[in-house]
């Protein structure tokens, strides 16, 4: 797992990527050995064949073509492994640009950071009453806040206190918008929350993920970049030069990725033929 954080930077290799690379190397070594053995046997038999009754070369030719096909497949797999690594690098570089930024995230996860949290909800129609129920990481209700009832989008800030006024610790929380129409039926809403990205991680299972929270293991909110709705520029956290550098790394990795895709396409379309008489 590769981890980029505000206070730590840990790099370890991906097990899946290592296994895939090892598999390709072993495949190439085995193929080369078998191919050389095949050519040795073929030339030896051709040398010692009866010139008045030559052997049928069709079978050997077919095997030669098959070896060539397998070699192309292994090369294609190697290129795909490189593509995956480049994609991971590009995603990580893009993820770094979120580090220290406040992002708006779709869903009902609610990070409490520095004793405060913010969320939004949208009502498709006017409601009779709205309650925002806040829960801790175990699902226990800690507070209930009255919300606005008009049609449209609404913002709400939570001071991190429970229903008795006790300040809660920073970490992972969630919320539920309970909206009721005039006829007593439930209204379906859409919600987002805001949080500061404190860490960027990358592994073979989850890809590049963003982490928001108090920095306590098991008490953070982890999300994929496709959940990000918007990004707020926190100039005090990351300056323009750092963002420009991260973007340059991303663009360079993307260019390598596109070039490698072109090479892989050309390799797949080429073929080898052989004829023995």
C-alpha cells in the first residue's frame, strides 16, 4: 500500500502487481527455453531426414506459429501490467492534489474535524418537517437537528455536540435526513457532506482512495475519488506550486499511459508466419 498523508509517507509494493510481474518473467523464461529446444529438435530432424522421403513440415510450421502467438500474448500481458502501474501512478498523482483540501462528498458519511461538520440535503418538494439525525460510528444516535423544509438545497452545520450539549471527539459519524410531507409520507432526499482530506492511499484492491477524519485508525472516512462532488481551495493547506507540481506528474504519467496503449495496440495487430520447405 502506498500512503500519502499530512504527517506520514509510507511506500510498500503492491502484492498483486509483484505477482503479475513475476508471472510474466517466468512465462518468458519458460517460453524461451521451450522455443530453443523446439528449434534444436526441428533442425536436428531436418538434418537427419531421408532426402527421398522428407518429413511433413506442416506440423512443425504450425507449432512455430503457435510459439510466436504465445510470445505475443506474454508481451501483451507485460504491457497491460505497465498500463495498470501507470494508471495507479496517475490516480495517485491526481489524489495528491486533494490532500489538505476540503471536498464535498456524495452520501451520508459525516467527518467531524476540529469540532465541526457540514452537510447539505436537497428536498424535491416542500416538507412538513425535517430532522437530521446524527449517529456515531457504531450507529448510535447522538443528536437530532431540525432542518429547513422548503423545496431545494439546504446547508447545515453541526457543532459536534450531542443532544445534551457534550462536545464529541473528532472522527467518523453519519447522518440521516428524515423528511415528512404534508400527507405524512416520507420524502426521499439527496445529501452530501464536507471534509478535509488528510491522507491519500493506493493499493491493488481499492486503487486510489481519499481519507477524511481525525487520523485515528478505524475512525476515518475512506472514499474513492468518484464520490467527490466538488473541491474547496484551501490555500493555507496546499499552495499553487504544489498543486501545479502534482498536476504535472499526473499529465506526464497520462502521456506515458497513452503512448504505451498505442504500442500495445500495434503489438497485438502484428503477427509472425513461417514456411518450411
